[in-house]
C-alpha cells in the first residue's frame, strides 16, 4: 500500500510538471509586457522611482523562467521553482506598493489591486501545505513588521490595509483546498486507470473463454429458432383447423337450417300464402343458397390451398376481360341492391396470372363490396401501371362508397387466427375466409394486398401483381 502511495505521488509530480507547462509561455510573455508597461508608467508618467524598483524582481524572474522554458526539458524542475518565485515576487511587489503609497490618496486603489493579485495568484499556485504557508504568511509577517517598526500608520490607513488580510487567508484556503482536491482527483483517476487496465486484461481473457460459449450459444439459438418456427407453423395450422371446424359447425350449418325452415313453412302453408308471399320466401331461400354456394366454393379452394394440392399455372391474360367475367357474374347480385357495378379497367393491360386464383380474388373483393354497400351505392373496379423496386406492377383497386371498416377491424381482416364475421347492409352473412384466400393468392403471385377505409366513407381494397413472372 505504501509503495502504491509513493508511486502515485511520483506520478502526481510528473503530472503537475506537465500541467504547469501548459500555456506557461503565453502567461510569462503577457506578464513581462504588463511589467514593462508599469515600469514605464512609474518612471515617466507618475515619476515614482520606488514603484519602478518594485517591478525589477518580478521582471527578472519572469524573464529567466521564460528562457529556461524554451531551452530544454531537463531545466523544467528549475524553471518551475523560478516561476514559483516569480509569483511570490508579484505578491511582494503589491505589498511594497502598499508601503510606497501608504500616505497617498491612492492607497485604497493599491490595496484593491493587491487583493486582486492575491486572488489571481491563489488560482494559479499549485503548492502543498508547507510551501503555501511560506508563500502567503512569510511576506505578510515581514509586511506587518515593517509597518509596525518603520511607518507611522493612521487609524484610517490601518482599516484600509486590514482589507488585505482576509484575502491572504482566503487565498491560502483556496490554494490548500484546490491542491488537496487536485491530488485526490488525480489519485482517483490514476487508481481508476490501473483498474481499467486490469479490467481490460481480464476482459481479454473473458473474450477468449467466451468464444466457445458463443459457438455453443449460436447452436442453441439456431435450435431455438427452429423450434419457434415449428411452433409458429403449428399454431397457424391449429388456427386454420379451428377456423375450418367453426365454418362447418356454424357458418355452413346456419344457412341450411334457415333454408330448411323457410322450405318447411312454404310446404305446410303453400295454399294459405299468396303468390307474393311465396315468392318472397323463394327469394330469401335463393339468396341463402347463393351465399352458401360461395361459402362452399371458398371453403373448397382454401382447403386445397392449405394442403398444397392447388395447381398454380400463370399465363398471360388481358386484365379487362378477365375481371369482366367476375363483374358479369355478380352483376345480378349488385342490381338486387340497386348498386352500380362499374368496370373501369383499360382494355390494353396484360399480366401473367393464374386465372382461377385471380378470379377468386376479384370475385371475393367485389362480393365484399356489394355486401357492405347500401342500396343505391356504387362500386368501381380500376387498374393502373405502377413501378415497385424498379419492376412493373399492376395495381388493381375495388372501391365502394359503403359503410367502411374501423381501424381496429382492419388489423384483423387478413389474419386466419381472428374469427371475423360481420353482417352486411342487408344482413348478409360471411365468414371472413374470402379475404384470407385473397391474401394467400396475391402473395402467391409475389404481390401485396392492403386496405384503405374510413367509417361511413367507403373502402378501397388494393392489390398489386407483377406484369411478368420469371
């Protein structure tokens, strides 16, 4: 422990030496210029030869220190001591000035400059406790003795000179406090540097040991990712299975119960019902059968897609006539709700798609639009050429002015794990399975599907498909 303390003190001396040298030349040059100015002022402006003599010692010491500073590093220690003497000579000079101007009207100003000099030098000095006592109190004691034995000091002058002593004590306290604080900070930093070095060495050892652990962790991570992927696939599979059984047990069963109930009523009361009442029941049964047929068709297509038994045969097709097939098929359904179904796709757009998959997508999107558009509404099918990542794509849009979809519902529409089934404007039933098919088939074509909607303002279902496939 003692050896360590000795080592720190040695390093601290070196640190102080280098610290004092920083900016020393500039300080000395400025000091020499200021001293020359005061000497000139004392000699030619004020005519005070005694004040002139007080400047000689600081001038000599500052000049010698400057010369030593520029000579060689081996003179550094001597230069520091002379620089210290220079600072002490400044204090002596200010005290001598007080004696020279003791009985002048300028005594107060000289005392003020003395106090300022003590304060500034207190900030510059970097001495220990013993040296600080010599620097501050030896000149002060000599000053007091000279005053007592050689000068007749009035009460007013005594009060003025007394202002110097608090600054001397304060300067001493400042110097000692800063010296102690500086040493403690250096000691802490030095110890920290040693600990950091040890830590760095230990860290290198740990790095070497961690190489094997990292390799093992990598293997474990790969195994974990494999397990997570399989778990995710299993969850998706289970969600799909649950959705499948939910559709069979509820969504497919309910319309058959409805049709059986209406047909039974029609059979039992056929003679009692008027032709208009009978037609009303038949229309309801027809709508239910159409919806059930669409549901069964989607269900069969989806089950094929889940088992990877669905053929994928993309060929080049003209988009207008391909989409017109679905428009004509659903035109009657749209007319039953007085909805205008408009195909605005230009006739000169070609793209490479699987015809069955594309028809399933466009049919489901138009069916959804009809379902959620009130009577008298309008549905548009549009397309345009866009560039995505420097590749030509066709953006197809099915736009309606229906009831719109809330933001919360939009986040769930394309997720098989969410059981989304919302009735249409005429209480039409659905399963949400159609949009799942749309997403799968669009992504099968390396495309993207999304929704833009706002409540009570309508919806825009958009999807992109590449013009050409490799």
